[in-house]
C-alpha cells in the first residue's frame, strides 16, 4: 500500500470511528484561487481552502489536482481541513505575501517583490562596476552577473 492509500484509509477510519457525518475524503479535480473543486460521492462540490476569513489576511495550503483532501461541511459550505499532497502554500498578512512551492518562492510587500529587488540590485552593482572598470581600463566581468540573475530567477521563478 502506498502513502496515498494509507492516508485515505487512516482518515476514513478516523471519520467512521467517531461517527462524524460532516467529514469526508474527497478527490481534488480543480483549484482556482482559494477554492478547490472536489468529488464527493461522485458530485462536484466547491470547498474553501482559506483558513482566515477576511480579505486582508490568509493562510492557504493548496492541494495538488488529483490528490485527496479531508473536507468538512459547516453552515452548508465545504471546507478543506487536510490535504494529502501540497501544490503550494500562501501566507498573506495585509500587503505582505509569501508563497512557496517545490518550484519557486515568492515574497511580496505591496507591489515590490524580493526577486525584483535582488535583480535590480545586481543590475545596479553590474552598472557601477562597469563604470569603474571602464574608468580604470579593466574589462568588466559580466558573465558572473548574468549567472547571479539566472540563479535569482530560478529560485524565485522566471
């Protein structure tokens, strides 16, 4: 038995052992913003991912499409309580947001991103050194700057 089947079996036993009628295991078929579409008893249902209920703050664990979630219903609305596989995690407090996945990291404060700031810094350093090198007659070492920008873009997503 693989980890996914173990998780599904364990969660199913948990729900059945406690006679909880308002929890179920569901398969994720789509994710849009802070809502995912899941299959519950062969019916497509929308389930809320966001754990904070206001617009200025949120903490969202986004499940991978095709994975399984533990979903609960309250006040006629489905909520995702646990996920078997994570696509990404997003944390936002007011204008500051951090998101990460297996492929990239994003850090924002308002309209500024850490990726943009680092790229600007490297470009400014490159320009300054090029001017200094030109003034003293030494060639600039531009391939290293391009390599640094490539690594920044790889870490923070292209």
